[in-house]
């Protein structure tokens, strides 16, 4: 990954490059940024210069193919059809193709790429053991060894504890690059041992220019997608390719049925059907959907209080109008709604029964939507 192929983030690039020039390479760094901001792309570009310098074409080619013997990767996974007892090293061919095709993708995209979208990927303690063994060996080319741990927030507690000592006192010339979208979910003792590299959302201009130059999108559409994505390149590409607007349809159906159920109990059956349909999705997709719902409710609150210039989402579902929906979301119910959605996402992530969790959330929503403003 060339620096110039990393979209935007010029200030971060400059700081990282300068740290290499000044020989101020912290042995453990946490690249923390929101989805679609380029955390993984930056980590690979940084590792490329650490391992190869600026004028080493043969070394650069190895990095670009993700086949440099001193560049190691760890990431969440689960058993697949072909790999029943996996470690990251057994999935490297899949990983290389994923990074090549979708370096701004998230965990849902990765699990889908593996063909196990209904499973939940984690970094288990067996993987942590493998990391320790790998880094105990000498580097092949006599320089640094770099370990990039992608989606580090998915480490189990046992895995995180296993890595504490080696992150704090790594072998000589060993560089840990932990990449995360959810710094708050990482063990605090891990964070305290790392230098934090905060990566912001991409600017609308960066996303717009990328869509125009790399995807041949006309300026008007690129500007629109950049605005809707709010600094998330993955979201911009997703909206570019998603003509069905699946989340829009399920959200609108949900709030309509929840609103009606308070006065028409027979509609409860529709909410049961809705819950069953969502629960059939992969768990990561269920969590993505709930995050999306949270954002719509926040946008509705802004609309209610006349902050129209901050409302960026467009809901592509028949008959939906912000002016009809927004008044039902206000200061008296927004906190409860968002808390319940967060709780539902938390329990789904921990393998709770999605049908029960989503139905419980739906029944609570019927009450919140009819709550009057204070």
C-alpha cells in the first residue's frame, strides 16, 4: 500500500513518515479511527516504509502482495468450510484477496468474504499463542518484524491478557500495529501500552474526489454520496452499490408496525415476523442494522429541533417523510430508544437469542413512540 493510495489523511501520513525519518518508531501503536477512515490502509503503508524504506523496489513488491516474510497479520475469524480449526496464518490467501479488493471494509465484509457471514469472528487465545511464537523468531531480513492486528477490539479477554507482556516488552525490533474501530472495547491495559494514533473521518472532499477519479462517478452524484456517507468511505461505496436500500425498508416497516401495535394488538404478529426476518441475518449484519437505526433516530431528533442543516440521511422507502416521522422523536424518548438499541446490539454480539432480543426491542419501541413530550 503506497502512501499516495491512502485516501486523504495527509496530516496523519506526514506525522507517521516523520516518525520514521526521526527514528521515533514506538514499538506498539494503536491506530484508532471510525469505520471507513482508512486505519488498515495507513497501517500497511506505515509498515511498508518501516520494513523497506523509500528506495527498495523488491521489498516494496513483497509488501504490496502482502507476502513479505517479516510482515505478519492477525484478524478475527471463525471455522470455515475448508478450515475447521483455523489460525490467521491458514487464512492468509483469503486475507490477501480481501485486502486487495476491500481494504476499507469492515468485519461484516470480511466474514462474508470467508463465506461464514452467519458466524461471529473473534481473535481467540490460540491466535494470541501463535502471535507470541511467531514474534519469538528472528526476522528473515534482519530488520523489523511487524505484526498488524486488525479489528483488535475482537480479541477475547484471554487473548488480550496473553499478549500483554509481549506488547509491553517485545523482542528487539518488533513493531505492533493494532488497528481498531472501537477503542473503547479494548482492554485498558493494552491501550496503556500503546502509542495512540487517532485517525479522523475522511473529509467530504476526499470521498468525492475518490469517487470521481477512481469510480468514474459524475460530480453531482459523488458530492451526494460523500455528503450521505459522513466521512465513511465504506458507506459511500456501499450506497453506490446498494440499489435495494434494504436497511431503509426494514427500518420503515419496523417503526410503522411498532407505532400501530399500541392501538392494534394484531399488528404484534407483524413485529414477530419482522424480528424473525432480521434474526436470520448474520449477527454482524444485525449489529450494522441496529447502528443504522440509531443514526436515523438521532437524525430525527435533529429534525424535530429544527437543525435541518445537520440532517444528512435520505430514507429510500415508499411513503416515508421526515416531517411525518420526526415529531415522534424528542427529548422525552430519544435516550431510552438509543439505550435499548445499544443493549440489543450488545446482547446479539454475545450470542443472545436474536428473535427474542429484537421482539423485546420492538415492543418497547411501541411504548416509546407514543410517549408525550415533557
